[in-house]
C-alpha cells in the first residue's frame, strides 16, 4: 500500500532557519582546510543496477541493499547499466559546450539569474558562491516543465515558491538550434531513472517499494549545465590557499543527485577523516549522492556528504547534475521507521520547495536571493 502524503505542517520560520543555517557544513569542515589525499578507507562503490529492472523483487532488493550500504557510509555511489542512452548522455554534454561557447554573451545576459525568482537561467561565476569562495564555474539552470516529462505529470506541479507558471528561460532557437530538443531528450530519460531509483531507496529503507510514489507525482527536478575552465596556473596536489575553486564545499539540498560529467575529473568528497577524496570518472556511469532530504528523512542514517569541485587538470570540464526532489509542496519529516523506540528526530519538519529556494538564495552575490534587483523587479 502506498503511504499517505504527510499532512504535517512546518512553520515558515523553521524552514527559513534550517535553510539558512551553515552549522552542519562548518562542523564537518572544522577550523582548518582538509588535505587532499587518497583515503584508503573511503570507497565509492560501483553498483550495477540492471537487476533492479527485473520483475523479481528479490533482485531489486539485492540492488537496494547495496545502495543502503553506500548511503550509510560514503553517501556516494556510482551506478552502471542504468538505461540512459549514450546518445542523450553525449548529446547533453555537447549542448552544454554549445551554450557556453557559442551562445552570445548579450543573449546570456537576457537570461541572467537575477531575472529569475527561482534560480533559473544563466549563472555567471561572479554572481553566486556556495561557500564564500571565488568560484570559476559558469552555469545554466532549469527546472521541471511538462514538455520535459514523458509522463506529463499530474498537472499539479508547483514551483519552489508555490507558483504554477513555467519559470524556465531558454536560448533563442535561431541562435542555438536544437538546444531545447537535446536538453529534453536527456531530461526525460534522467527523470524516469530518478523515479526508478527513488523506489530502490524505499526498498533500501525496508519500506514498501511505492512508498514515495505519492510524493513524486509532480516532482522537482532541477538540472544544471556546468562549465569549469582549466585553472590559470597548475593546481596544487594538496589543500592550499592557492586553489582555484570551481564550486565550493556544500551538501545538496533535495533527495538525491545524479551527476553526469565529461572525462575531466573535478569532484572531491569530504571523507569522515577530514580529507578530500577525488572521485575518478567511471565511463558510462552516473555518480549518485544522498542529499539533505534523505538525510532528514532517515534521521541522519543516510549521509548527505560535503563535496566540492576543483578542476586540477588542463582540460575544460563539463558536468550535468540532476537534483531530484519530491513534490515541492511536500513536508519532509523523519520517517517513523528510522526512529528507535524513544528516539527523537534530529531534524524538524521543513517545507520542501521553500527550503530549496532559501538554500539557493544564500548563494547569490548580495545574499538577498533571486529577483532581488530593484531594476529587474520593476521591469526595467
């Protein structure tokens, strides 16, 4: 039986306070910069998920058990044999390169992040910073819309702020022909895969396989195209003040993330011992990581692990993270099955969409959030 959608209510002040807090990251990073080493005890398992498409519940449960082991240790794992076509995976990286290299700067300015109240559009490196670092990344962000979903959704989709209009901004077709078509092909496949993975997460938590189904009838799905230029000078092999940070240390906000990238490495994961572990790209795979919602739902049993991006090589790096969420009008609160008898939740209930939006707002240049520029608000 599918679980009923939670009717609990989170106060606006609680959601805001939780989203704006940086205590979790500060406590993990500590007072000194972690070293960059190969932590021999830290593993990112590679999981072949092809058995999870079987009609056998036992086969699906076996994959879910591997996921559980990864989520309670590193919080990261690779998946292979996932069913997303090579054509769409190759295609989305090509579209990312085209956008960053070929789309005119003045046209990008028309899609600037400050013109969005949802964090969508073109994101120049100077406008946002996750951890206060000077970041080298350039991004293009977009979210769910009916045209990107093969299932079409249930018609009840709401944005992060509760509104219903489509907030995406797309390049002009005449200036970047075929861009939307390429993005749509990839997004549709990854969205379907994400729904499948969420059912594996349910099994991994000893819940009915369809437990989360009522919570992803109109799910959030923010996708980013990211470009990391090569460093201007050789990067040090250990943590240093001379590092050129691509994307600062952070945890992801939603349920989980599917990361697709070019062959150039860059992802670094903070290990329990306090060192940065370099995640080597595995051809044909996605890297999956637990995000804050699953950490909260499991009362911290599943690890939402701090990570960052540093391009230490001589090649440009392109990556496409897909952040999968429950319906944005869902309240996220600890699962009773993840509480021992007499144990209290570490995390108060929060509103999904509002929490994500407030986390995004903290990354903007002035800290006031998106759509905070008076000229933009007034339509100038």
